[in-house]
């Protein structure tokens, strides 16, 4: 079969790598792809938001399955366009992708169906938001309602920070139209855990747990990023936590979406906070996490194409989803200055060192080919992943592996997975 993957980041590279392992797949395309994805797929110069062009290409090349990796096209309705053309596509329709596309919608959904989350209020008027903050308890969390590349969340320690945050999100529109509505949320404390899941509209099968590191600098300091590294599984995601989440969060979310006339097919990413009062939902995403996919997919035993098809067909209950009994750690190699400003175009050296190195992977996030050379082309450049028999071994392997690849202005956190030592 022929498969088209839509996207250009480390997540899409990991998906392409996993799809390439399926004996059912003879040809992979990726639009627009990146320099690393080219190893497995023919990259096509069509943007992820060019829905009609993507669908026309899929028809012309007789693509059997399209996999949408990114949030923007899902929230924008790319799946609806493909389905209208009679094309098979993996991912939620627009009316279901709102689970990620609007934080206000997802918070209201959780309130309506009793799914545990932080207390909150939604605002469309900055004056009303400021008045509410005058009586609020700090610290407090401000969230731009729409998509903001994982950066539209501000944790404010006091009233003056919160007022500046309202100005940034709602008045200065730092995150564009994502800030037309803003959620003000109770600040929760505890361990963060990410759990990805496959969903076919009614059945949900969870993948192995992971934990992301969002802040740019060591010790969880600095600005929020798209993710500086991750590890899987989380030692804090115990069987007791899993049992609670299955009963009170996972299946109830799938059922709630179905009851709302928004059946969800694809991947639901549950961002959880393990509070003293039990697990709470921090956020939902409507696709694989990036960089969570880079540690979860290498541990997955199944043929991913079989799982994609089961989600589309509504037969996920027949899939026995399995993961290796080991661990994986991803360290993101970024460009110095990310996420604010950074230079691009530096040659990357040493990528060949990962060839045929079992249990070690390098997934390209921001790269391109220039004059026959692979060069940096983004804030997050590479995700270096290593597996190990346990988390400590995987972490040691990952930090050894980043020495195999070099580029000017290389920057990374030194403490990815450090929480493992406290488990």
C-alpha cells in the first residue's frame, strides 16, 4: 500500500520510521517532510495547510492511507476534506479536533461530564479577566484558547504578572487569534505525565506513558518551548493511577465526545497532573505529542498501519496494543537562542553515526538539505533517542548519543529525565 504522512517535524519523522517497518507498505510520501524523513519517504512540496492540494495529490497517486501528524491541519479540517473526496485518512474530523483547538471547549466538556481537571473560568473580554484576577489566588495559569505551538500557557506568580499576561495574550495578541478567548485556571502542583491513546470513536487503547520537559533551560527554567526532551515510561504513572484514569478520564472523554456528536477517531494525547487529590487533566491534544512520539513509537511492538486502520474502521477493540518492557529517553538538540531567536543553516555532522546502531535513533525536527548537505533549519533541530533496559540506562545512553552529532550553536538541556532519580 501507499501511505502519505502530513507534517515536517520530529513527530512525523518518527511516524515515517514506524510506518516504514510495516510489511504492508511499499511506498511512503511526506508533505512537506524534512531532510531526515527523506530516508523513508519521498518528500512532496505541499504545505500541511494546503488541504485541496494534499487531497488532489492523494487521489492522483492513489494513496491508500494518509496520516495527519500536525495539530493545525487537524483543527483546520483536513480530515473532512479528505473524507469528502472518498480518501482514507487517520485523524479526527474538525468537530472532534476542537478538543485541542479550543481550551475553553475542552474545559467546558470536562466540567459537563465530571472529568477531573483544574477549576477555571473562560474570558473573551480582557477587562473582565482583569477584574476576576483582582480576587484570584496565586499562582494562577493563563491559557490562550487556541493553538500556540505549545507556548500559549503562562504561569503567573502574582497580580502584576497576571495583568501583563492578559495584555500579552488578549490585547497584544502575542499568539494571534488563539488569544481571542483566554482560560484562567487554578494552578495545580504535582508530577506531569503524558499518555497517548488510539481511539476509534468508541474504544480507547492507551499507549505507554511518557513525560515531556517544556521549559527551555535546565531546572525547568526559561520560556516554554515545544518540548526539550522526554522519557518513557513515567515511573510515577503507577497501576493505581492508570486504573483511576481509565475509569474517570480516558473512557469518559471518548464517551463525552460521542455524546456531543463529535466522535473522535485518531490519537488523543492526555496531559495529566498527578496532584495530591488524584490525577487531573491539564490538557488534551488531538495527535501524537512531539517529542513524546519519539520515545513511545520506538517501544511499540505492533504494526502501526494495522492500528491506524482499526481506528478508521472502528475495530480497535480487536487490537492487542503492546509495548516493549524497557525505556527510552529523547534529548532535543536545539539552536542556541530557541525559542526566541536563533540562526539557521549550520551544517550537521555525524548523522551517519546512527546508521545500524540498534536502540539509538535521531529524528529530524528542523533540518533541510542545502547544496547536498543537511543543515539546521529550525529552533528544535534533532531529537536524539536511546533505549535501555530501564530509565537510568536509557538516559545515560541518550546523553552519550548526543556526542555523536554536532552543529554550530548546538544547545540542549542536561537534565532530561532527571526526575527518574527521584522515583
